[in-house]
């Protein structure tokens, strides 16, 4: 959850958190609105896991490139709600053009729900785009898919 240009923007994580604990949604809202401050408590272990996750994602991206896949990287330089909209427009344009792989795609309903995908990969399954559609490919380090990742 994030306050962007005066609007609360939500993600799948916020929905998962709410399903697990509605009170957490209340606390997250208070933090986002600046009425509650939390002390950063990221441990060395958390930093290590985050760094390893980023390295894993970059390794996967490098392998896709080495294998000759066409990759469109979404790099909206704008910030705020307009940056989110710009990233979403870039993502939709890449999808409409039939890009093989879209890296860092932005998915946004235009109002309140936003998501960022590690990768969107074109698959041969008909959709409104044509004879193809896209599937999200996430580069988690986990050995098994957890149900909330699917959401």
C-alpha cells in the first residue's frame, strides 16, 4: 500500500495481508497516510535474502538474453501516479506489439490496483491480443510456489 499523489494504491500483497489479518490493513493504511511511523527493522539476513533475490532475477534476465529472446524492458522514468500510468501504457503497448518477454511490466487498473511483474512471457494461447497471451513469470528463490504468490 502506498500513498501516491494523494491516492492510496494497493497491490496483491495488500489483499493477501488483508485476508490474513484485517487489522494489518488498518495499520498499513495508517503508515501510508503518515499517521503511524514504523522503525525500519531490516536485519542483515533480510538484506542478504533481498540481494540474493535480485541477483537471481538478474541471472535469469541474462540467461534469457543469452538464449536470444526478444526482451522489452519497461523503464518509465516518471514518478507518482503518472509514472505508474506511463509504465502501464508501455506494458500494454509491448503486449499489443507481441513482445516475446516483457521485463518489469506494470499492471494498473488506472485507479487503485497496481502490480509489477518480474517477467511477462508470451504464450500461444488466444486472447484479445490475438493468437497469443501472456503469463507472469516470477523469479522467487522459494523451492515451492506458495498460494499467495499465485494471487
